[in-house]
C-alpha cells in the first residue's frame, strides 16, 4: 500500500531504534532523564528560544501554550481553519476557559490589519484579548508555507498591544526547508512555538514546546496537570534527537515527490489542486462534479488499487508525502487516479 493519508504513519528508522536502545534514561518528572534533557536543550537552540519542553503530542504542546499565556475568560485570535480551532476538541474552552475568535485567513496567515481590527477595547463587556495563534506550515491549506515576514508583521501588532504570539509549528521543519532558512528563523517572531517529531520526521510520538525560560517553567506545571509528565521518556526523546540531526534535510525529498504528484494529477479532467503548485508535502485535489460522497467513493476505489488517502470535506482528497512514500508509490498513485477517472 502507498499510504498517503498522513505523514504521521511513518515507522521509526533503524538509526532511531539503535538510538533508543543505547539512550541513557532517568525519571524525567524528577528532571533526571539525560536524553530528554539533551533533546530539550537541542530543540530550544534549534528553535532559537531559551528553553523547551518535551510533550507526548502536538495537541498537548499547543494546549500548554494557550494555558501559559492566558487566564480563564481571555480571548485568543486564530484562523478559522487552524488545527487548534478545528481539531483539538475545543480544549482551549474545555480546559482553560479561553474564548476563541476565529478569523478567515485566505493566504494561510492572519494579516496585521485583521488582528488589529478585532483586539478588544478595555471594557467590562469584553473578554481580554491575550493571545494570537498562527500555523506554519498551514495544514488545512495544503501545507502552505508562511513567509517569516508575514509572521513578523503580526508579531509587531502583538508586541505593541501586549499580546502573546504562539506558532503551531507541527510542520515547522517543513516550512524551514521550503523557505531555505534555519528553523530558528521561522520561529524568530513568536513567543512560543510547538513542533512535532511525529510528522514527517518518522518518530513514533513526541512534540516540543519552546519559549522563554519562564514560560517553559510554567509549562512543566501545566504538562503535569494534563497528565503529560512521563518517566523514562528518553525512549522517545532518543528518536527525536535522531530526527533533528538527520531528518530535517530529508524533508526536501517529500516536497519534490509532492510536486511530482501534482504534476501527474494536474492534467486530470476537472481536477483542481490546492495549493498549485504544492509548497511542501501536502496536496488537496478536488474534482468538479464530485460531491463529498463522490470523493469518498473515489478514495475507496483508490484503496482497492493500493493507494490510501483521506477525504477532506469540500477540499476534496488530501494526499501527504513522507519518508515511506517512494518515487514508485507516487507513480502508482498517479496511475490509479488516471485509471479511475477514465472509468
Ligand atoms: C498534527 C497537528 C497538530 C497536533 O499534533 P498531534 O501530535 O496529532 O496532537 C497540531 N497542529 C497541526 C497543524 C497539525 O498538523
């Protein structure tokens, strides 16, 4: 099977298995796991922040970022098609009492004007605006890469208005590779940043939240609240260290394969690609005349031909390239689409 459902389906590399076998371990809740400590230091340096904390998931890293920058009743501004708004089970409201102000963001990022326009006046009728969240790469806009200047423009508003800026960087390393800049440059304008080791980097689990030393100190308490304090978790930190050392440059290959996939699908009758051309490792393809059920049925038939994909509502079908998608899988996927659309 060519599994293009997500870049989370990858298995650890041999080097990761070797590293986790050899990793020195300790109880990380006591701060005693040398492998976790090394990972947190390396990740903080790579992201250009003072400190970092390892978390089981990206969702938890984002949730902690919201908790450390708000009080109950505060408002956060974010994109209506962001992961935090759509796919984190309403955690900000359920856990932290934080009110969400979702805005459209056609170019994958909020504009400084859009943010400024909804910042609340100091008035007892209003919640306090405290936090802005951005995302890079932008998952539901097909892995769109947001230029650092666009994030910097929002950061300027946040600084002048005293707002915290968080970047959901689940695929931040993809953005860095696509922009041709170090990860720290992608994260430079923001106060806190999350990134996933389990997205494209082949780790079985694990994410990181980086920010100021004081934010990360508080994050340790919040992680405990969420039940995210783990013990000999060097077992997971060891593969993550391998991912940071060896996995980032390789993402370029996934981007090239995604471009090749787009090239093969573009000529299909009625096909609209988004984005076109792809900017990283995610591609949506939608067919004119097919509704949700039509796309669903196409995905089912792809499955019979050894290609797994996901439907994505009005966005059509989502295809994601990753370490376990080789050139041959891309060609097979293109052939399957052509065969099915000719039926
Ligand atoms: C996957 C993802 C997350 C959450 O990561 P999990 O590890 O699955 O909790 C957050 N943000 C974006 C943009 C993602 O794609």
